[in-house]
């Protein structure tokens, strides 16, 4: 799925563990050590308990979720993306209202509806750099 | 605080000027701002030296890689005052969303507090050469690292997610949005300074547009332009001595998202939950209820905002705006309809960021709308930005 030229994330103190895990195709998210609640993206203050020292731990989360919305990008303002492609707004099952936005690798013709089940996958975009994306769960 | 603002109806708009709205103006944005400011000050029956307060929100709303240069791509309050040769007692810029209601709130506060007697509020918008939002970044740092590597970037994708949610949840049809865009362009086509003057469109033209960012097509987006608008504010007392009928600021309100989100992530529930809070705050502070508003002017920088503001302001039930629109409920030429885009909005004028809404309230309530004058209008609401990030101002023809 490699698309050379896509903008690459620049890990920093708040995101290093997230991107390191992504490179190994594992989804980890920041969990506040004070209130044991995930927040994404992690910030200076825990949005749940207000701690200014959330001491975030990056814990693996179940990568399943449901589609809350979507769009098809037919003209990208960013370089490196082949169009069209689909973006989905996903509520992860790990915690209510915990959201990730990513590409749906099934492509623009995939049938979508609110609540459609998806699970996380990863796109390898450069050596050592992978980006979370989603794939539709097969209809059971 | 709660209840009616002590400043309600104590400050008024007493003059205005609006430049021609063009794709690319012949002069620099700064020069256009100076010219427009001089016209507005004269329109208010004042001289430049009378103006002792300058307020704006100077944001250059491009996601592209263009430089933001004062006097060229944006115009700050300080820049404008300096280039009018003035040393004002008060100059301020509003930071954040809902730029125009935010700037109006600063102007009202400055007049009521006595920080300034006559405040010029301006808004200057620039359309740079080249693609407006295109950004050649190869690295995504800071907040952008969470969304840009996935290809989620810019306001179209942001709005598209919110709009998909609306369409799916309420079963709205694209034909309804055609009615919104046709209405905006119809009204804009009647406004001499509008970029779209004499250029209405048909529903078929809208419906035949290709998608850019599903379900958003080009005609759902306002067009980037060069344009400047200025308004002069002063106290209700001083307004009595000036040539035009004053239009009073009955109240204003703004809001801010309460949920922690990814950059540019605007779930429908976030928009509406905070939008309803902002509307309650607006009615409470202005002493006006939605049923008393005869000139609601909703923001439409992206067409879906029309539904979101109509519903936030309780002009119709939540989830019903698309039906109201489809049944002709916002047709400004129809008796009994809600003329929510009578001023043409951003879709009918160009990307003037809340100016068309405010200007329509001023022109109609001061009786200066000329051939477009609507009879018997008394209370207007001018909205800007998203209901959950932006704000709104209630204007009144009488100081009730």
C-alpha cells in the first residue's frame, strides 16, 4: 500500500511510543495514570480528570470499532495521496467516544453506513513508518 | 454571568462600507482596507480623528502554505490604525473562531467601558495566488501528526464528516442543499458588490457538480476573495447625533467545544450540543427569543452550516432544517418564510467570513437596504463559523 511522498509523522515526546508501536503494526493509545482513561491525541492536561501530570502510559487497545462518519477525498490538498480515497471517523470499542480518523483500505466503492464495524490495520508508508488505517469487518 | 447583558442596546452600529468583492483586487489588501475604512468613517458622519478604537479578527483562513503578512494577506487593527495615521486609544484583535461576532464583542465592550468612543470594526479577507488550501508539507508535526499522515487535512474534509453524519442520521437529500445554494446565489446576485452579482444558479447546476470531498461539491463552499468591510460602533447616546439610523447590539454569545478531539474533528453531536448552549446564551443575554427574530442570518461558509445554525437557533426542530429548506421555507421572496440567507451569505457574496450576515442585519434594520429593503424588520441575528466554535450577535432596530 506504500505511497511515497505522503507527509510523514514527526514523533515527539507525546507521540514517540504511539508511532513506535504503529511501526510494529500495533495500536497503543495514551492512558492517564491518574484516572485510567484513554485520550487521543494526548495533550498537556488529561481531558477526563484534569490532571496536569497525566503520566500517560501507552497501552494496547482492541482495534475494533464502528464507523461514525466518512468522506471520499477526490482532490487531496496534500501531496502523495492517490485519489479517490476514503476516510472514516471511527469510535473504538475500547472506550466510549474514543475516536480515530483513518483511511478505509477497502476503497471508495465499499458499502458504508453509520455503525459499520471496522478494525484497525496499518499502511506502511516509508521504511520504519506505518500509519493506522481501517478495514471493514466481513459481514457475519 | 446570566441574564440580560448590562451593555444590551447601549452600543450601536452607525455606519459602514463594503468594498467590491473580487477574486483578486487591483490594490493590496491593506490599501483596500484603508480606502474602505475612510469610506465607513465618512458614512458615519465622522472624520478619521474621531475614531479612537480599532478592532478586527485578522485570521487568514487558508490551510495552504501561503505566508501570512500583515497588510498583504491579512490586516490587523494596529496596521489599519497606523496606515490611517492614527494613534488610537484602543486597538485589539479577536483570537479564535467566530471572528466577526468576536470582534463585535470587543467593540461593544470597548465602547461601554469607555475605552474608546468610536470603534471601527473591520474584516479584510484575501485570496492568494495559487491553490487556496493546497499544502506541500512532507512532514507532519505537533497536532497535525495525528491526522495529516492519514490524509485528513483542511476544512473540506472536516465539514464532509459532519455533513455525512447529518445526511445519514436525518435522511436528508442533496436536492435540499440545492435549495440552500440556489437561495444564497439568488440573493447574492442582487447585491452590487457581490462577486456573484447578476449570477444566480439553478438547482440543476448545483446537482450536476462533481463531488470534491463527498458529500461536498465545489458549490457547497464559498469562493475565496479579496474584500474588506468596515463598521463604525459608538454609544447609543452619541449615535443620536449621527446621520444614519443606529442599529443596536442587543447581545452576543459565543461558545467553545467541550470534548477533546483530533484536529478538525467536528462530530455532529459536538456541533449541536455546544450550538444549543450558545443559542441559549444568546437569547438570555440579549433578552430576545427565537420567535422574535424576523431577520435571522445564518452562516454558510460551507452550505451544511445553514442546517446546523437553523437548528441550533431553534428556527426549526433538530433534524428538520433540510425539510424546511426543501419546502421553500427559507425563500426570502416568500411571505412567512425564514429569510436566513437574504443577505446572500458567503455562498452568495464570496468568502467574507460572517460579513454578509452582519451587513444584512445592519442594512435592513437601519432602513438602508435600498431596492432589497424588507418591510417591518426589527430584530436580526448574524451568525458566524460553526455553532460550536463560533458565535452570533443580536441586532435591533429599536433600543428595547
